[in-house]
């Protein structure tokens, strides 16, 4: 293998985490985005993603959790399971009593 392939790989150590990150761990950027699926009918017309989801559109402005919950209550909107939007927002939509029940 050609050693020049690795010429651009950084070799310096990563910066040490600050005290907040040490205590709370890695935290994702705040906010939610909606990806429209362009369908007028059907069960899935839009999907709510966390802003750092690989499926999230980058050109859509971020919403607060209040806005995301309002949008999630609309028919035809679902929450992304890939990025955890479903895991994070569903308890707020259905109430915390629904956690752990099927």
C-alpha cells in the first residue's frame, strides 16, 4: 500500500474535554429539523430528525423542542429512529407513563 495515502491523517492528540463534557459526556447539538418527503397523502409525509442526524436536511432551519412536538403531532409526521428523535420526543408526546410499556 502507498504510504502517501495516510499523509493527511492527523497525528496530534485531541484536545482534552472541558469540565462540562467530562461530567455530562458528549452532548449533541440542540434542535430538530423536519425533512419533507414530498407526499401529499399517506402515512409518512415528513420526518423529524435531530440536527446531527445523517438523514437530516442541512438547509432546513432548526426547531426548538416545542416546535418539534407541535410538528410531531400533525398527521403524516413521524420521528426518526436512526438518530433517536423517536426515543427522545415520544415520551413528551405520550406522557412519561408510556416509557417501558409496549
